[in-house]
C-alpha cells in the first residue's frame, strides 16, 4: 500500500532532508538549555565543596541502572530505525515500544529515587545542590516523557507502514536524551 509523504519531508535545499534538519535544530536548541544548566552547575560545584557531601546521598546504584536502561533503549531505537529503512514497519514499531518500555522503566526508577530522597529530607530547597539535582533530572525526565509520547505516535504510524522516515527522527531525539543523561549521571551521582 503506497502512502503519501508530506512534500516538506522530501525537499532538501541543503542536501539534508527537511525533517532531519528540523530535528537537528530542535536538538541544537536543547543543547543550549541543558548546556547552560550543566555549565552553571559545574561552575558552582567548583566553589562549593560541601556539595560532595550532598551528592553522597544520591543513589549511584539507581543512577547506574538507569544509565544501563537508557543505553539499552537506544539500542532498540537503532534497531527500529534499521527495520524502518528496510520497510519493516511492524518490526520498527515493536522496537519503538521496547524503547518506550525503557523510558517507562527509567521514569519508575526516578520516581523511586525522588520518593526516597524526599522522605529523607533531601528536598529541592535543602541546598542549591538539590535544586540543581531536581531541576536537571526533572527537566531530563520531561524530555524522556516527551520522547515516549512521540515514539508511541510514530510507532502507531510505523505499524501501518506510514511515515517510516519518522522512526529515524524520533531516534535522533532519543539519542540526545540519552546523551544528556550521560552527562548528568557522573556530575550528580559519581562526582562525590
């Protein structure tokens, strides 16, 4: 069954498909947001030695497990893209749902972490470290949720064999979300 592809996705004045170029612009704007947040965190961390004590109350085990989960989910996103390039929409959709499962697991672990930390008095207003911790991980969590929603929409289309080019785009976004976590994990969990 032939499906029509929006004209905008086939145009490429730069030699790069418009949809891919648009996704890279979104990623660039996100890099500015997370880059600013992480740069100010690092600058303040260098001047606040007591943040090491505060950071010692984060769960390195939970953070490490979540790192494994996100990296595994990225593998599923790559496999979904590979299936989509071969025209195997049902298979691509299945791998996208595995990726969504990884995102859901990540969010459940974060909810457990937040509940545990808050119950022990490590709230956003305890110290500037915790303000950064909750802001950075919360913002990242919102991006994980957004990625999961977008992936579910793309998976529904892929299952019908529609707009398979979107699998690559949502994968690019998911890899960005993973890359942000690769910076957050050592800064907030390991650098104690």
